[in-house]
C-alpha cells in the first residue's frame, strides 16, 4: 500500500486559549485586539496569563490602531509554510500603544524591504485561512 507524498498538510491553525481568544477573535474580524488590565491599565501581550505590570488577572479588550514600528525582520528562504513558496518575510513589530509588546506579522507586500528598525508600519490581517486570519504588514499608503 502506498501513500501519496505530494499531499501538503495545511498551515497549522492556532488553538485559542482564554488568554489568546480576544486576539484571535479580533483577527477573524480584521481588528487588532489586546487585553488591557482593569487594575493598572497596561496592555497585555496575547499569551500573557497575567498583567506584566501588576500581575492582575482581570482584563477588558481594546481594539488598537494597528500602527507599529519595525523591530526586526527575518527572511526565510525555506518553504516554511505549507502551500507557500519562499521567501517568507517575518517581521517583529512594536505596537504603537505599548512598544513593549512585540507582535509577529508576515510582510508579503515588501514594505519592509530595505527598512531599518523604527520604520512606521501598519498591521492588518490577511485572508481567511480556515477561519483564522494571520497578522500581516499592510502596504504603505503614503506619508503618515
Ligand atoms: Zn496591571
């Protein structure tokens, strides 16, 4: 019995937890959402179980601007995502509302080609992939 070796498994989809559900629910709607501590007001990174400022565990959810600055950039020339040819540009972005929070996004539009850390970026979300949308760097729309 033989199995086809040409089958490409789909891109793994995130499994939302109590901490990450606001982020992924927002992503599905194309909105960048993070939790905000009800005690001290600090934003929490998607995976943080507690507030990094006061260790509080009660949060509201804020919709953010999507504005960010470039922190770092990696170009993968391997086929790192199923069904996607390389190179894959992975970008670390510090969000405007709290630059201590760094999110990872893909840059399919080439906005960060030749960019230096600190360049302003606009984050958004890519097309629906099995009910999930992943963070992407949006194409530049001119001066900000
Ligand atoms: Zn707090």
